[in-house]
C-alpha cells in the first residue's frame, strides 16, 4: 500500500501550493538520481516524491485524493481519474524537467530552463459563477475560450510543410553568444541570449502560412470544467495544459478557474453548514408541527417540537454541504422564527384574549436568554 502523499512530502493537509512545491524541491535535491550514483532506494524515493507532488499540486487531483485516497487518483487497474498510475523514473524526470528545468538549472544553472520558458504558453484566467446547488452537488460547466492552439497545418513546428527549422547561423544552435571584452584584469567573457533566434538555437527559414511561423493559431474552443462538491467562494481550479499553446512546441499554459458563488435567497452558509430561517405561527410553536423544506439536495422534513421558543435551532446532522478534503458533510441548522400577526380578526382577538386570561406568567428574561444561548451552543458545537 503506497504511503500517504502528505506524509511523503512532509507537509500538513492544509499546506498551500507554495508549501508543496518547496517540500518537493527539498526532496528532489536529496534523492535526484544524478546525485545518488545509481542508488535504487534514492531512485524510489525520488519517484515517490514526484508522484505525490504531481497529485497534490493539482487542485482537482488533490480534492479527489483527499476524499477517496489513492483510489481516487489511480482507480482500479489504472483506469481512474486521468488514467493516473504509479510513476516510472522517466515520467518522474519529465515532471521535474518541466517544472524546474532539469537538474543543471535546478542546482544553479538555470540557462536551459530559461530557454524553454520563452516558448511556453500563457495561463488563461476566468471566473466561474456558481449557485448553492452547484456547490452542494458538484457540476460540470462548458466554458468557451478564445485562446491559442497548436497549428494543425504545421503540427506546431512553425515551418511550411516539407521544410524544417535551420540551425541559427549566429549562435550555431547554442541559443547564446559569447562576447570577449578587454579590461585591466584581462579578457572578460559575457554570455547573452542570441539576438537572431531569441535563445531557441534555430530559425524558421520558410514559415507556415497559417500561423506565420509561431506554431500556434487563435481559435475558439469549449473546455469542460468539473467543479467538485463543497467548494467555497474564491477557491480556484487549475486545469493543466488547458491554457494558451506554447510557441513552436512549447508547453501549454494552464487554465485557472476562479470560483464565485452567488448568495442564496433561502440559505446562509457557515463553512459546511447551511442555516435556514423557518417562520412558524404561535400555535405551531406551542403545539408542535411538521414542515417540509426545499434544500439543494431535495426536500427535507423538519419537526418542530411542542413548546419551541423563537430563535431555537433545530439541527439535522449531515444534511449540509460536502466537506472538501475531509469527507463527510456539514449540518442543516433550522432557526425557528415565531411569527406574530400584525392584524387580528375579531375571532382571533377574542381567542387571544381568552388565552391571555388562562396562560401562565412567562419566564424571566434572564432565564429565557440563558436557555436560548445554551441551545445555540449545543446546535453549533
């Protein structure tokens, strides 16, 4: 049974994206194969850390892992979400290369990564507005984007069919040029990005007519955004590789989906709990009554016991919103509000006057208030 991913990276379940990235960097520095000379145990630790990082850095995979464990991201026989499966060494090295630019740049160089980053596509950010029902049940939304996609005519190469990029004559394919300057201390060698190829090492001598040599074209496309149940306002989802395509085969950016949840006219949200105000008449509060409430999950029956005071809170355990990352659900808190009629018919007035003659004295304000707050603490605690 694989170890818990949070345990592998040495972070808590509340760790943010920065904490996860820093933890992975530390472990990668310690267990990278280039630093451990064929040590199989170090290789396994490197793969294990990379697998944990690949899941926990992605909000969607992380949410599934938090709710369902390893099965949520692997599935039976490798057929789970995204077809995720345990990493082999080449996959782990690819993840490391894509995010940190390879071993040389990670441990001090940086040149190789900066060349690659120049061709990477940009992230695309959108806002997705949701209702309380969307939050309660989860939803999948289709989002239309105007963005850059790989050019079909040249398959992203940027060159016309039948031709290919040529090595840059200025830098000889290195992507950088060196310049020697005489000084009192001797020759000083400076290295700079090649001005001809902009650091790519190749030039497009015969550009593709469809994309003008960029390897990408502007399109409209529709992306399915899967929103897990229980999300909160200002949460965001990251869809890897769904942003703008990179230049001539560069890595695509991500689609960042900011979530905005509309206020609901009937329910207030307190974390994973839902609060509903139930108006009842004096006789219903005194004698007790049954009610049916329309909730995001369907109809819920609520019984108001006899003698219920205005402001009392009735708790329906586990009838609230799903808890993202922790499993389970919050509660439905029904606040009873006793309604007092503003106008009485003659018959109602006669009945209330008769009631006033025979009803007992109400409790003191102090004892009533203490009982009310005790009920609130009990309901919320």
